[in-house]
């Protein structure tokens, strides 16, 4: 199947295929703003220049700093061309034995031959028993608070103990796209009801789901755990920021209770049965940052991308907590990892300040042999950092109330670190993506930033910053210790078979552009539009690691792509890796966001070991305008969240770009979908 370019997608300077409306409402158009990180951290250009001054290298490596953008792009191939058909199937291993789906722009989920699919739950479907039936043209805030929220992202599937084929599905709702939710929406004059519907459309949903005998199909059900968490649900703050003057507001003089969670992106399921969710692009919800003129306060806001006058959504017109001129501390109450106990529908979710405040893309937990918990998280911004938290407490086994109470405090006590990477082949990195002899490899160090004790109080490990400041202004702490600036670090996942850690680095169109930081071995391409996947061999509770690039994504026919050393003629084109997952056999699965190769986003399997290491195959594509999120891969089914289907810059509710999932003339609805093998076979086997 050949690629069919979709004219309604907007190409951002030859980069991601995201529509401008998606950028505006998903991340506050972050890629069109100045990069928040203008710290003086080292990058490859500095290192080469210093070595050259010392006479340690000659000519070539220093000369590459003068190579223009045109030369770098030439090495990427011509992305206006067809990216080719699907691979023939070479590199098949256990769990990846399916015929690859070809790139396409269909308005459907496209799956391999021999597989079936269904929609599990849609935006507006009832979560709480008694919720009204969804009516696109008659939405109310009261109804939305009982229904499945908008733009689903992370998904976790937790087995219900003692109940065969019954689970809790926990899904985050990253953001609302008001122009796609309301006919005739006036972005300069939204109504209060539209504001309140948007608040209710954020957060998380907890839904009981039941399996079907003989297949992988899942269907929602009403149960005692079903729950909606929204942007008005009360959260408890824990850790060094709790009670800080930096978090106190007129509505909450204690600085310990926050209403709601915003922009919940990827997350993780903990071994003790809770769900973690990262608050990502929270900056965009706050207006009137320009009113802050005190230099230090203004700099702190700018470092988090909080700037300008009115916000895109104009929420500050309805609630003073979104008006920085009136409540300057409210913004400091977002940007955390939140923890939800789905087994107690009345429990207050927690915001963990011990894990730092930044644009958390993920919160993925790994448990070491001695029971220590390590939580990895990426800061999804161009030139920002990778973090991990190592607990002091150990996990208690069991499912009883006592063990749950203990385990729910594990993330309250421990040490927060930020990553600094060095490459083994610095002199060979010229920005073209050319693979060094021996591959892209290097070493790394986890630099400690913050210790949190049993009493919840913190100890700063960064000169010139208090513990409260490190917890709330974690990006500046990373700046001070010289962390490595990465190409949008998003999801982390640990391989349950090997313990190796994988990181999705989505893209960075500003890498080596103008005065922006140059290339380094972990981020080896100028104007990086397709992203890469990093593999860490980490001493999980220690401070040392080694790393290699598993994938350097893009068109396999282009010179600047790399697939773990596997034959590039036998892989699927992949662009903009975002979320990661593992199947039961130890294969990595990668979902994409903003495919820069003129085809729909999708989900890909990647073999990690043996002679087929790097073999990459596309398992599915999502409908036009959509993004593939929150993949879950079991023996019986693949679950994906389809976010923002049909979002396009010329699309409106009166002229939709997509009619997925219900077809006909219906409106597009973000939804969770399930794929399974016909006749109940195992996925990829």
C-alpha cells in the first residue's frame, strides 16, 4: 500500500504532521515558541571546540560545526517521496509473527491480516451508572463528569483479583480541543458551560471491563470501582513542596490540597496496584503571565513556558486560579506525577513533589531485587532532561490493606536524580546521523538533586536552591548541575526480561539550528524531525549507566536512519516515537505521535535481542488526524488509545475530517480500541 499524503495535515517546517490546532490545544504550540531551556549546559559543539583548541583533533570534527542545515537535510532523504511498502516479514520472532501493515492515510484502524478489532469505550460513553447518553449537540458539565473524558492517552489494565477475565481499565485524558467539541466555538469568547465541560473532560477514568471467551475483545461494565477524576477533583500534595509558601493560594492557604489534574499524559502501573500519571503541558492553561515583572519570578515562569497574556482556552475568565495576575502560585501546583488508587473510588489522588515538577511524560516503575522502587520520567520539551527517583522504602508484598497503605507511601521517601550523558565517539558525530564504528554508544551518570526523608521534608543537593525550590523548580535544578539536553524525552519503559531501560525521544526541530545546542552522540542529527529510541543499561539504584541508540527513526531508505544494525530494507518506516510498552516475550512496542513521513501514526514491534535486533514492524495505524497512545500488549490483545482523531486545521464539527469510530456522518470521538487475533490466538504468534 503506497502512502497517500493528506493535504489537510500541516507540515511544521518539514517536521511533525500534527495539525496546528492539535499543537495549540495539546501543548500550547510549544514548537512555535522559544525553547524554555537557555541554560549554559555543555553540548557537542562546545566539546569539539575545546578539543580543537587543545590540538587534540584535526580538521574534520571541527569542520562539521560549519555544515549548514541544507547539508544535514540532504542526508535525511526526500520526505516528500513515497516511504515505500511494508517489509516482507524478515526478522520475525515470537510475538512479532504478523504481516506488517503498510503506511497509509485511511480513516480507520488498519490491522494485520488475521486480526479483528473493536472500540472498547468512546469519549462521552457512560463511566458511572446513570450517566446520561452522550449527545454531541447537548453536552453539559454534569454529564461530562460522569462520562469518558476527551483525548485519552495512557491506559492501564489491572486484573481484578479472583475474577477471571475482568479488569479495571484506567485511562488518562490529556487535553480538550474545544473547537472540535462544540459547534461554532468562539475561542475569544467561550461560555461558562464550555469551560466547565472542558474541566470535566480532563483527568482520568476508571472503568471495569470484561473479556469475551474465545477472543481478546473487551467491553465496559459498571462496577463499584468506576470513577471519573476531573480538573475539579481534590488532590493531596505530598513531599517537600507540601505546605510550601510556593504552593499556598487564597483558596488553599495550607498549600496541601489542589483541585484537579491537567494534561495527564503517559504514566505507569505500579506493582502495588495503583496508577501513576504525568502532568505534562500544564503551562498552557494559565493566563496573564506577562503581569509578572519581578525578574526571578518571571524567569521561573519562562523556564516552564508560562508566558504572554490570555491563554488559548481563556479559563482565567471564569476561575481566578488560572489567572497568574491574581493567583501567581496556582501554576506551581501542577507538573507533578500523580498517583491514583483505582481500588478505592473515594480515595484522594496524590501529587508527588518528591519526584520533581516538570512536564512529566511518564512515571514508569521498576522494582529491584531487594524491593527498592525506581521511577523513571522524561521531561517532554526540546532540550530538557531525563530523571529517576529511587525509593528508600521497600515494596511490601500482598494485596491487603496494610501492604497497600505502606506501598502508597513508597514514592514519598527517596532521592531524585537527573541524567548526564557522554558519548564514546564524540569526534565522529557530525550531525548527519552517520553511524560511528561500533554504533551510537556512551556512558551516563545520575546526578542527585533532592533527598526526601520519612517526614516528607527534603534536603537539597543543589547549591543555591532550597529543597522546596528543587521540588517546585526542578528544571532549574537540572540546569545548575549540567544535565544533558535531550530531544524531547517522553516515555520510559523497563524490559521485564532484562531490566534494560528504553526511552522514546520524539524529535527536536531546533537541534543545531542557529544558536540552539548542537548535536551529541545521544542526539546525533541536526533538525531532528523523526526522533530516536535510547537503550540504557542502568544500575537502577546506583548512579552509573551505559547507553546505546536502538533506533534512529525515519525512512529506512534515508542515510540518517538506524535500526539496531538490522537490514533497513526489511523494516517499517517509523517516525516520532512517543509511548513504549513490552509484550510477554520481551519485545518492545513503540507508538508514534506526529509521523513526519506523510502517513498515519501507528504502533510498531521491535525485536531487541539476537540476530534480528532492531527488526521493526508496523502492527497497526490509527485513523487520520489521530495519535497512537497508551499501548498495552498482552498474549490475547493489543489495546491502544486513539487521541484527537480528525483534528485538522480545516476540520470543524460541521465539516469533519474523520468519522471514526462510528462512521457515517458522525463526529470523530477519541476512543480506546482493542485488537485481537481471530479464533483467539496469541498476538504475533
